[in-house]
C-alpha cells in the first residue's frame, strides 16, 4: 500500500494477556517510530528504529514493552502482561533517514488498545 | 529531555473567527513540525519550519518559527468547520521528535 499500515485497528483484551501490534511502514523508509497516545493528548515516544542501528528504546515505559523490526521493514510492538493503564492508541510512523535534520513522519491510523 | 508546551489545550470558536496556537520550549530544535489529526486517524504533516524567524503560509494557515528556534505559532484566519481537529507541534533534533500535548480546535458553523 501507499501508506503506513497498522493492524489490528482495534484490540480488546483482558488484563494480564500479551498483545502484539503490527506496523508495515512505507516501502523504502528506513526510520520507524512507535508512539502512544491517550485520548485527545499528544504523542508519547516509545521506540525508534533507524536502518541497522541499535534501536532507541528510551521511551519504553517498562520491561513489559518490547519491539522488533525484522528485515528493516515490518515492526511488531509487544506488550506483555497487559495492565489497564496500557489502554491507549498506539501509533506507528515511518520516514526516510532523518540524518542530522528532519524527514516528515508518515503515520498509520493506529491500533486502539483497550484492556478490560 | 526536550519538552514542548502547547497552548491553549482546548479552543472552541465560531466560523469566521481567527485564532492562534502556541508551541513553546526552553530547548532549541533543528526544525519544528505542525501536524493535524482527525479522530480515528494518524497525524498528518502540515508544515516544517527550519530557519529561525521563518514564516510559512498554507492557504489560511500561517506558521512562524521563533528567531531562537525554541517556539512556534500557528495562526488560522477565518476558521472553518473543516479546520476542526487536534493540532500537534513536534520539535526535531538529532533524528528524534518530541511532541506537544496538542490543541483541540472546534470550529462551530
């Protein structure tokens, strides 16, 4: 597809379960970002992948959160032993290599995660 | 940590009015972006400003980057209901971005 694709679009799960969220970036984009957004709020940075470099995990809120990016393309964000405070919209974005400046980030429509 | 503060948090106006949204920081950014987000969708980039003092216009929207590259403003002239949405500023440095908490704009017909 032409844009960033995220799946599922909605996920409802019970507290304590593990969840996996998927992001398909725009082809050719080497940078990939995960953010978390609470209702009507700004974006909380979670993790950043750039090419083959080690990911910047500085935004992950706890060790229950992890992410990987296979083959420099698709990324999966995993949340283990989910808690109610994990409920939010999880947004993925991709861009060309930012270098020392900035490249526009292209966002998917997010996964709305609800923990019961 | 690079922090961005947006104000106001909420803004509700009548069609035809003008408005300004502010984005402030104590940190210097290499560039600053403004995004607009509609419910159920991801943010969409409106503009990037790079040079201190830069002014960019996009139809009825005017964006300004502060001289010191620490702050920015978004001014909308003659707002329309279609301008309703969440406006986010994001400051970029060293390949990373930090986002403000957003301004929720509602334009009533």
